[in-house]
C-alpha cells in the first residue's frame, strides 16, 4: 500500500541530500571523517594515544615553543587552534628544508627530549633509584685514577641524577600534563594532514559527512527537486491541487533550514513531507460510529445513504458495514433501493441472508425513494439503530439519475450521504466524489480496494478536494475486511 508515494518521497529526500552535499563540496565546506559506526570517541582517543607513543619512540622531539603553543588550547576557539596548527606545520616545513644546517642541533634536542621522557617514567622502586645513584658515584670516583677529565664528567652525571631524584614527583606531574597536551596536539595535527589527503574522495563506507560551518538550504537547492516531486505525485494519482499544496508546504519547511551534517537533510525532508501529508489527510469531521452513538442516545436510528457510480462496491460495502456494527452490538436494516439494475435486489438479499440482517425490498422497477422510506420506518418501529440504503450506480454526468438520487434524499432524510469510490481509479475517484458532492452534498467517503492500491493517490486526495472526511477503507474481499479510517494510521502507512 502506498508503495509509489513512498518511493517518490524517498527519491526527493535522496536527491536533495546529494545536491546539498555537492554544493558544500564545491564551496570547500565539508570534511570527510571515516570511522566505524560502533567506534566511540573514547576509542578514538585511545588509538591517538597509542600513535603518540609510537611517535615518541622515533625520537622526534618537540621544542619548548611548540609545547607552549598549546598551553591555552582549552580556552581558544577551533578556528584559532587551526591557525596555530597551520603555523606549526609551516614551521616544521621550514625546519625540514634547513635539515642539513641544523642536523647537530636536532641531535642535541633529541637527546634532551629522550632524557626528559625517560626521567618522566615511573621507576620500579625508590631503592633501585638510590642504588643506581650510589653506583654512579662510585664509578665516578674510580674514574679519578684514569684521568681528571673523565672523573669530572662522572661526578657531574651523579649530581644530575641526585637532583632528578629530589624533583621526581614534580617531574611526574609535569610529564603527565605535557603528555596530554602533546597527545592532543598529535591528534589535531594528524587530522589536519588527513583532511588534505581525503579531499576530492567520495564518502567512504562507515563514514559520515560533516559540515564544518553551518549551511542553509536555499530555494535554488530545492526548486528542481520539488518540481520532480510534484510530477511524481501526479504520476501516483495525486490530484494536481493536492500536489501543489504538498510541494509548497515542503518548500516552506525546508528553505532556510540550517544543517551541519548530511543526515540532517534527510531528517528535515522526512519531517517536512510528513507535516505536509498530515495536513492533507486529516479532515475534520465525526466518524460514523460517533454519529451512531449520538443517534442511539437520542433514541433514533442513524440513516446512511450510499451513492456512487456502477461497480465501485456499494452493495458489498453495505454487507461489510452491517457485519462491522453487528459486532459492535448494533442491529442494522438494509433498504434495497437499487430497483433498476438486474440482479441488484438478489445481490443485496444474499448479503442480508449471510449476516442475518432484515432487508426491506419492493418489486423490481418500483420507486427507490419509497423503499428507503419504508426501511427508515421499520427501524424506528423495531428499535433498530442503523439503516443502510443501497442505491443504483450512476455516472455523475447522468442528470436524470442524479435527480432521482436527490429525491431519495428528500424522502428518507439520511443523516449521512456517503460516496463509495474505487481507490484503484485514482484521479477518477476524486473527480467523481467532487461531482457527487456538487450535486447532492455528500458527508463522507468510503474507498474500496484500498489494499490493492499501490499508488495511494485517491486516498491522499479525495478528502482534501471535497473537504469531507474518509470514513472507511475497504481492505479485502471478506466481511471483516473493512477498516474505520484513522489519519495517524494512514500517515504511518505512508512513511513506514
């Protein structure tokens, strides 16, 4: 059910997403981020820390100026951080071009960094650190016999280790803070490099498209797509007036929407389409059941007259309605007011017998208005709550038969005049309902064969065009295959 409408709506959403994504790429306004759908941000941070450890093992040091660049990174904006990172990358490029002239300086820096990093690690125990210091001092003393210069170097190394031991706790704190900053710096620097590598590539599997700065959906973005949507709705048997209303509503909802992720486009389009359709299919009006309850409370039967063209299923629908309300505890009576069509009285008699319902009938060719009047009087006399009047099918262009239908209405004074239309006829059903409404002022609609209607145009259009509610949907061949209309259910079927 509604397969065609679902496809049209999905196509419109997909085309709009593709167009906005392409436009954002042309404006250099996107970043492609590849990640597993199950990977969390914490897992990303852990992987970045592991990569940072590998970078440290390569003995590539950071200068004090580079470390200072990220001292206040938590207090600055992302744009400012990007500028700092760009400057750092530029500085690295300049350093690489002067690699030969600064080779000695780099080796010294590497040595200092290695010494700093090793000192920052936790020692197995304080006792081992003390033993190591004492051994180095003894080695320095022994080196005095070998020469004054070597002894002096050994003593200096022992003194340095002693100082380091006293400042061990302070060094650990400083190391943890610096490691956090360097890890974050490594994350952002690699993200910057990866961005340049990924530019020009399509969206990868398991990835998502993220807009760097806000982008708004413009009228130009949706114009062509909504034109195609309108054509698609017309192909799905949606009335032209209804198609225009849907497209205009979607346009008003989408234009100006600000998006940051490509998934936002689909969400906004889905919601805009759903809002538009909800306005179309939800026509105010009381259901037949509500009216029946009100009439019963007044001690009167509810009189329902069914009209429509030949072959739409009026007689079968009367059988389904009888069964529906019998199960609700009411007692219907049927009026066989189709006195002209051959076999019409026998057909309705068949349904009445199957359901155990009283049928009021006259001879073939008798006055149909008289049959309807007698059925109403029978219901009042016997305390039956529902009168269902079957009328002859007629084309909306047949003036004589339309006049006869008006006579039946004048005599029986029905509480509801219901148009029965075939959902499979699409726009024809909507046009027929409009003509009958102009001629006799119908109160509601029943659509038959709705379960077989893959397009759904009639169900979407007929109520809105005549401004009258759909009361029931015929959903199959058996007596139980009828459903009281529910706009929320209808919306769910279309957008499931």
